[in-house]
């Protein structure tokens, strides 16, 4: 059996420590009493990753910590609410790199995807969308430009989303009728 790891930096571990200390202070008010300690620790890990700008998904953390994704999501929302933490948005370009590495895409496709993502961010089309899902569709579009053949299933699996999500994001982008082929450098 393959051992799962998160490979977190010192900064993330430091933030994790702060969030767990704050949540243990709140435990006297009943925060932990209603949840398992492992779920609270998993949620604190996710908060620390998001706070440090590390692109980890709930599913990744749930798998490593052996916590149900739904339980982790509820605990995460409660932790953020109770501790009044301002969580920054995940940088979509980090998600593109992550998905591209998992799908073994070449550098030209990655550069094309980055250019498309910057274009979509500038047009404010990515606002409110799941960063991993949006990164997946941008990579799928980028694969068609330099003729790097990848299926929807390949990209969706690399991003950890469903093919339906990929198709829905594609429909969203197509509805804006944008010229997504970036100018070559």
C-alpha cells in the first residue's frame, strides 16, 4: 500500500500549530466536543494550506487524514467561522501547474494554458469558480491548440474532478464567446 503524504512546508506547519491552538481554546465552548479530533486537525491542516497559498484540495487532505470529505468541509467552514479567519483565494496558476504535472503535459501546453488563464482572469470569468475545475478546463483547451491530444477523462482525473464538471466549465467559457488562442511570444 502506497503511503500518502502532503509534503507541507515549515510555514504551513507553523500556521497549522497556530490554528490548532486557537481551536483548542475554543474547545471549551464546545467546538471540538461536537467533532472528532482528527476532523478538527484535518480542517486546521486545510486552513493552514489555504492561508499559505498551497493548492491542496479537500479531497487530498481527506484521503491523507482518513476523514470523510463532507465531515472535513463542515469542520473547515465551522473553524473559519469560529476563529474569524480570512482565507485567501487559491491562485489558479498554481492549480494549472499541479494538474499539468499530474497529466504529464509539455511546457508549451503549460505556457498556453497560463496565457489563457490570465486572459480569463482579466475578463473576470473565473470569479467564483472552483480553481481546480477551472484549471482543468483551461488545460483541456490548451491541449487542443498545440495538438497535444488529451481526453476529457485524462484531464479530469489529473485535476480530481468529474468529466461533467469539465464539460460544464467548458460550456461556461464558450458562452462568453472569447478568442482564447493566445498570441505567440
